[in-house]
C-alpha cells in the first residue's frame, strides 16, 4: 500500500491490506462510532488481535508491520453501520501505543438502536437527564434529576376487550334488590402495580318492566370490590338502561397479575331484563374494555 490507505469495512468484517514497505509503526485514524481491531501480518478477530483503536480516536501502534496489516471493524451505534478506517505506515519507532482524540463523527440517523433493559435507575445528576428501557414494564422512560419519570413510549395497553355477540338474556326474571350477573366473570392482566386501570362498559341492557316504579343500577366488581357504574329511574311497566349515565372507571392499587371482573345489575322492583346482542343488536349491546395506563 501507499503511505496512506483508506479502508471501508462492513460491521463485523475484516480486511487485510498490503504494505509497500515494512513499517516501524502504524497510524490508525478511527473516525467512526465503533471499534477497530488491528493485527500485524494477519487477520484479527474480537478475541485475537494486537491492538484496539477506540471510536473517534487516532492511534500510533508499534510494529514491526512487515507485509500486511489486518483490521476488523465492530459498530457500536446499534445500526450495523460500516466503518471507514485510515491507515498510515511510519518509520518512527514507538515502544507502546499512543492514542489521541479525533473530532467526533455524529451519525445523522440510525436504522435502529438497541437499549438494554434495566431496573429503574437512580436519578441523574443535576443538569443531566437519563433515557432508559425498563426491565419492569418493557417501556421507554425519560428520567429527570428530581427523580420524576416521564413516559416516552406508548404507555396505554388494552388488557381486555369483550364484545357481546349472542343473546345473553331475553325477558329473564330478575328479583328485587338482588345483584344479578350479566355474564360469566372475565379475567384481565395488570403488568405494573403503579398503573391506573381504566374500565369502560358501554351498551344497553334493558329492564325491568316491573309492576311498580323502579330504580335500576349497574356495578363493576373487580376482585370482589364494587364500583358503581350507571343506572336509571323507570316508570311502571317500562324499560330503562341499566348502564345509563355510566362513565369509565379508573382504578388504582391493583397488583401486577391476573384479576377477575364481573358486571352486575340490580333493580328495586322485580321484573325482567334483556340483552339480545344478536337478535336485537341495533338497540341492545354490551362492550367491556380494560386499559392499563402505565406510569
């Protein structure tokens, strides 16, 4: 090779460059975001090499380099980018490697960057912020010096979606002042105990067609704990919607793991109720969804 040589090497690849004359030392300029492994007169590997040149640095490496110099490039950006390495042979004799900095080469874009998942770290020093991937919930977080955590990636996860598609009840008798299950218990999972869990129940469950005026109501039961949902006041022999006026429920303190959800209705006067999600789907329906909002 001439006194100077520029070698472009793919990530993880090696190259063997010939020398026009033997060199007493070799100058390697690594203007990349990766490591350059160097070996005299043979191809290096990540386990077998003579020298390593850090990113954005220059190194003068002692010889003797007789006929060839072998280089291997290992990208550190996570994008698998190729490296461009400058090689200069020299007759100057040095006893040990001499390293110096080069101007950093900042990548303008990356195809992808891999972040190792870690437990929530301690807060960074004043004037700094920390970006990390959480091993707790597999989400991306931005941490301030105060210890405040700000979500970066999508933090809302749909944990349950149940949409009735069959007739669950057709003029089924319902006793007064007795909670009645609308459907079999459902299960959902919570990933993080610090999450806010949103329970949304929408639809039209009709009843009670009672012989007296009636108050009707609905409740969501999660792990045995009741939360009021909606309700109505219904005249004699008329129907109302047990879910009327219901709004999403926001629950806290649910442990990570599996939970049970039930939907129940109650009336102050005996009568009948219906939920014909197939036979009368235009006017009777039920959708239950659980979303976990991670913090």
